[in-house]
C-alpha cells in the first residue's frame, strides 16, 4: 500500500466507528415504521468518527511507522 494512504490506527478506528454508525442508521431505515431514535443514534455515532480521528491523531496514532 502506498505510503500515507490512511493505513494508521487512527484512520482504521475512525472508519470502523463511521461504518458502525452507518450500519445502525441503515437498520433503522429498514424498520417499518422507521425507528427515528435508532436512526439518530446511528447518525450521531457516524458523526463522532471525525472528532475521534482528530483526537487519536493528536495522540500520535496517525503515524504510519509501525
């Protein structure tokens, strides 16, 4: 993989959290009737992925040196 291609613990953690949020939101949309509370929880979890990435990056988990 190319250097600097996001292969860091901070990037993987943020992407995993965002994916979890999107999955929760998608499951909420598939319910009949739509579960709005679950949808909002999924959106909040997905939105928290970016600030989490910034915090992990500041803590030094965004360096590709293993």
